[in-house]
C-alpha cells in the first residue's frame, strides 16, 4: 500500500549480481553487497565512488534491468515493496533513470520517443504538435535548437546533447524519483552548467521530486548542492554526510574510505 508518511524511496540491504541464463555457468560474484539508502521527497542525494564499485549496477537495479539479479534486500517506493516489479511498472510509478551511456535508437526521433514514453508513464496521449510545444520551452532552457526533437534518438549526438536530452526527458516525464548516472561525464564546463541548471529548474517545477546523482566529479555537486553525499566502495555505501564528504574525497581520495 502506498503510504503518504513513508519515505519516497528506500533501499534496504541490496545485494545483486549479473544475471546468468546458462545454468551450468559459475555463479558470478555479487556487485552490490548490502547497499542501504533512504531518499525523502524533495531531497538530492549524490553517490560518489571509484570506477567499478557498482554505481551503474545500482542504477540498473533501481529500474529492474534484466541484466542483474537481486539476491537479497528490498527496494521500496512510497512504502510499496517494488523489488519484484518489472521495469515498465516502475517507470509508470514514477522512477526515471538517466543513463550513463544513452542508447542510440535508429529510426525513432526524439519526439516520437518522448510521446511513447509519456503515454507509458502517464497515460497521456499528446499529439506531436502538443508535445512539440511542451518541449520547445525546455529546449530553450537547455540551450538546444528546436530542430533537435526531430533527430533520431542519440544518433550522432554529442556527449552534451545526449545528457541534455536525458534532462529534457526527465522534465517532460515528471518523475517522483530521478536517478541520474554520470550525467556530468563527457561534458565541458558550459554544458555541465546548463545540465545543472536544467536539473534545478525541473526541481523548481517539481519540488517533491527526489534526485539521486551518481557522479565522479565535485563540479556537479558544487552546482547542485546535494542534501546528502554518499561514498560507495565495493558495492556498498561506506560513508554518508554533507558536502564535507565530497571535500574529504577531493583531498584524501577513495582510499581513505576503504576499511
Ligand atoms: N553484466 C555484467 N556482467 C559482469 N560483470 C559486470 C556486469 N555489470 C557490471 N559488471 C562488473 O561489476 C563491477 C561494477 O560495474 P559498474 O556498476 O558499471 O561500476 P561503476 O558504474 O561504479 O563504474 C565492474 O567490475 C564491472 O565490470
Ligand atoms: Mg558507471
């Protein structure tokens, strides 16, 4: 049952490993090894961690990627245990994932994709014209040309265009929880500022939205001032705090967080 008093999103002792179809194959080791996280409505959380610690695996598990098997623990959204919910149901319930490496989809334009995603998420069937109007404002805010929505999804997009497109999707789909995986990677400082501004503007429109920012870099945190900063090492969160955690990371590196 959805509970109004429950936190927006809770991750309880999450363990996950790559899914294997081949029954004879050796069981792969766990990538996530007891991850805990609570995100309240309106909060921005940053997760920082070295390459390979499991950040993208976590993002994939939040949206139920078939690539991973959850072996222990729970994911709870608005008080509902969603651990067994498939991807489409989670998306409909309000979870948005911005990918580290957005996929190219040949032959599907940005606007066609948005139209389908919006229909799946909210059951709203906007005409292309209506959607075009809705996207125009966001494209302007994100510094994109209005012809952008007619291009094929991510085909030949620069790193910055891919990330801005993810932010526009987030703005249009109006999620309750947005998980943004390395939204800052591959961006120069100007593009990073535009993306950060886009995230801030979506939050102004949707102050209750929770955001989990997965990032390598202090720069994005300086722009977005998260409420909570977490350090992830070897598949679990080993330290949590405010911006002082990010400053300690900058100074001492991840080694100082390894036990
Ligand atoms: N589908 C998979 N099959 C096998 N190993 C995987 C798979 N996905 C991730 N891994 C491994 O799990 C570890 C964590 O990967 P990932 O979650 O992408 O880390 P991060 O995003 O923090 O850099 C890495 O060692 C990676 O090689
Ligand atoms: Mg990653």
